[in-house]
């Protein structure tokens, strides 16, 4: 595995990170408190890399970020109605469509 250090001050960094994710690679993303590990959540090989990198058990689900409530049904089933009323207040784990 090759590590590439990108600078937040470099205007090309977002594009480089996006290209890495599109190619199935992992990207560490600093947050206010910790570093997140990002990948294409729809790429099974990339998701597997996250589990391997973190030593995470397969029964411990990951978060899939989406653009809005209209996308919930694309990726989940058994979604409570509250998720569509106010998604931010209905943060929960849904059963994923596989």
C-alpha cells in the first residue's frame, strides 16, 4: 500500500482525493476530532479495504453518506417514516439492500 500525503492548502487536493476514491482507493479525511477513512461505499473491494485497514469485524457496519432522503430507498430497506420527515433527527442504522 502506498501512502500519499496531500496538503489541504493545495487547490488540486480535492480532485486528487476524488480520483483516488473513484479508483477504489482509501482516503483519510481529517475531522474536528479524528481522521475518517473514506472510500466509494458502492465499490465492494474498496469497502473490504476499509474493513481490512481498520481491523473492523464484518458485522460492524460502516456509514454510507448520501445526498438526501430521496436516496435512502436506493440503498436501504425497512426504513422508518421518520427518516423522510427529518433525516438529521432520524440517524439510525438501516438494513442495506444487497
